[in-house]
C-alpha cells in the first residue's frame, strides 16, 4: 500500500488522538463513501469497524501496514499526550459555543508546542486554524463555517472587543491564566470577504527569556551592545523584518537597564510584555495618542530612558532625534534590510545627517534562523550546485589572458606564486632595488620573463615599483587592485583561492571553507520536531557601534561602509548565518535567503 505523502487535515481530524491510538488506525483518504484507514497488519478490526460506524456514522476500510510504519503515522499525526477538544465532525462543533473550553484548550496546546501565533481563517466553504511553529504555519484544524462565528465572538469577549463591529479591524489583549501557565495574548481581527480573520500572538512572561545573554549575541557583539546601551544619552536602533524578535531584544535591554534610580517610559503598539518598574503606554491613534504625541509628553515626564515601539514616519523620527539630543537614551525599531540601512531610512524621513551622526550610538540588525533537530538531522554530501550556492563558482582557469598587455600572453597561477612573488605579500613587486652598481638589472634580479621589445629603462621602472613590464607582474597588480575593491560579502570562492589561508578564514567566520566542502546536514523529521526537521530558533545579529569614523560616514551619507566594518571585524548577518551552516546547526535552505541578500 502506498500512503499519500501528506494526509489532509480534514481527514486526520476524523479521529481524535485518543481514538486513533486506541483503535490503532490512521485515516488517510475517502473513497466510495468509506474512509480509508491504515491499520496494523495481522490485527482483527471487525468489531472496531462496527463500533466506528455506529459512533461516527461512516464506514471504514482497513489497509494493513507494518507495525513500525503505523507507529510512525500515529506519532506524526496524533500526539499521545494531546487531547483534542474537537474533531471535524459537526456533532462535536456544538461544544464551541457552549463554554466547553475549546479556546483555552487550543491556546494551551499552542503553548505546549512552542507556537508563536494562532491563525483563525475563514473561507467560502470551511475555516481552518493554523499554528506558527518555528516561523512556519502548520494546519491543525479544519472547521465547518457554522461554528466559526462562535469562536470569533468568544475571542472578542475575552479580549474586550466590540462583538457587533465586523467591518473594521480591532486590536486587544487576553490574559491567559490556567494552572501554572500565565502569559499574554495579543489579538488582531481583520475583516475579509468571508468573515473576520483573527490572529493571536502568544507573549510568554518567562523572565529568563528576557536576558541579553540568552538571545544569541556572540561575545564580541554582546560586549559592543552593552557598551552602547550604557551611554547616558543617544539613540540605539534595531532593524529587521516582522517577527524577527526585535521587541524581545528591546525588552531584554530595558530589563537590564531597569533600576530604582531611573525613569523608563515606553510607547508601544501594542504593549507585548509587561515589565515591573517600567511605565508602559499603549498607542491609541484613534484618539490622537500617536508616537509623536506621546514623545512630546514624555519629555515633560523627566525620563532617563525612552523606548519607541517603532519609528514609522517623519514626525516620530524628528521627535526621537530631539529626545536623544536633550540628554535621553532612546531605543526604537525600524524596518530595513540591514543595520546600516537604518541610516538611509532616517534620511529618507527627513532627518539631517549631521543630527543623526550626533545622536546614533548603535544600529543592529537581527534575524531568526531555524535550527535543525539534533535527533533526526542527517549528514549529506554537498553537491557541486550546493557548493556554488554557498561559496560561489569555482576559480577561473589558471591560464588567463592579459587584456591590457595586448601581446596575447597567457600566464599561470604558478608563475604568479613563483620564487620572486611572495603570496603573503601585500605589495605586488619586490621593494628592494635589484640594480647593480652600473644601474643595470641582472638577469637573476628580474621578475618573470621579459617580453620582447621592452627596454631596460622599463625594467628599471619595475624595480622602482612603478610600471610593470611583464604580464606576470601586470596580472599581479590587476589582481591585488581588483580584489581590494570587492566587498567582503560579494567575494566568491574564486577570490578566496587567491588569498592566504589566514585571510580566507577571516572572510568566512574564522573557518576554512575548504574543510567544509564535503558535507552538511539536512532536515529529516521525527516525533520530537513534529516531523518538520527543525526544533527551535536562534537569533543572529549584526551589531555596529558608532564611533567617530562611522559618525563621519553618517555625516557624509556613505552608502557602502563594508571596508569600515571589515576593518573593525564586525560580524555581519551573512557571516553569522554561514557560521550556523558550517557548524551543522542549520540547513542550507534556511541560510540561503540571508546569503543572497
């Protein structure tokens, strides 16, 4: 028997978890009015089939499979400890509106599976519920439309929203408190053509998760970050896409700086975490309480530290700059693709470069990368195409044509790295003057083969490190000059082959890429990771503390500061992503989007 690669959710939920494990059956399809189920080979299902038909109203057809294969299916689609409050049958949907605790059970289930969001989505003929686990949405339930309105109304009541308003978006909060579980949920409703779509964001209150040392900073990045936030005034910006963990980083920062002697004010949309000792304000644009208006009031509240949820417009940006100039430490987020991109974004909002250079103390970028499940990840050989995706194309053939020479001479890499050329030397020509007492260059002192038609005066120029006379020397010059103009993030494997081993190790996160060309790890999937191949996520950072030279670059509005970052040894997002891949913590598919940015 060949089972489908993925069993539809509406088929899986025909059985509750307890029923599936008790019957030892996994439904996988419908055919001719019967439900096809995978059952254990050699087991008698006669009485079970009759029981299911009486209780559920549908006929089952058993397809035998091996015990190991059946156990794999049960673990994949039905967790033992899971108690599903409802199934897809209409008879069970009546529990939703009768106060039986479907929502609380669902929220608890999402918490147990480390989900960050719960999505309630209506469509023309059905509705579905999906959980975002490790950054990816997983479909959990498919419901009839008859019960969906009751779910939405229950959410609105719990979040203190207007249940009669179905035309406009609404935002609210829910405090979940059940047993030893206590956390907040951010509620957002959105009208669609088939009804209201609702998203619940789970905001855990675990204090240990709000420690800077637990977020994913390297030792160097953490030291730079802590040094910047210790400043008495200035502005620190954190950039990244939605859901990258920017708010968590800011809250951890405030928790580090929260002291009895300081006054911390925040304006957020919405307030995601509640911190004892921090004065937090909820944004309410409908009544005029915007970021800019709140900041104007904050300046009259004698603050030491101000946190803005996001800089969205020119008014907010201007007030943030003004606040930092008046002796306050300002933290905020902004949506850009890189840390240095925040400078360009603020200039686009009308902030003058000289004001920005005098206030910006730190800009950081972050992303969340899924980690491979350590219990099921599989070692694999890195194919040629995969290797090129990571390291770039292979180096060009050693015999190359010197385009500038005009003589059509072809040279080899071996000639370039001969006895007269030091591979570790930064200067392309020998610094010592090889001329004898008569001013002539002996044959032993000349670099490379001398082309026909070249004069001795030209050779003297070579000795003076001015004009190369050989194609070998000319190529060496061109290569050194061109390599120096290539930004680190754009250097290919071909360029790496022209550098020393020490220089190469710096480029790729202090690791030798040639040592990792033969293997990597792929996601597989098991019970521990819910058959996704990934378990958990890790934040990676790019932290740029602003010193005098970088402040000058801000004033001059330089678009590319790659040489300055390389000079300071700043680890970029690409470097951090590549480190995770080379160390076997994540997959190639996960880091490729970052490597291509």
